[in-house]
C-alpha cells in the first residue's frame, strides 16, 4: 500500500510573502475599494519584495503608488464585461 505524507512542505520565503499579500488584496474591504495598502515586513527579503511588486505591476489595470512611509498602495480597475 502506498503511503502519502500528510505534512505539507513548508512554503519558501517568496511563497509566504505571496500568501500574505494575497490575503490583504483579497480581503472584502480591499475588494470593495479596489485598493490595498501593503508594507514589507522586517523579516521579508528585499529581493522577494521587489520581485512581487514587479509581478503585480505587470498586470493590466493595476497601478502601484509608493508612499513616503514605505508602503505601496495597489489600485486596480475591473474591466466591464461586454
């Protein structure tokens, strides 16, 4: 009989960052406002942070605004369906 491991493989630092930011963006308040404010946490890699912001910025209808306090405001527009 084959065995399967029930223990999940721990996510890498980039994956953990992505999960954290995804939760912020998908929160009902952010979805209603079509805007989310994100901050890099001290323990997060600057390289991971830069890569994530680059990938977010590549999406159509998304705007990033860097704030003086270190935060990044994400705005998005949901295109109207034809």
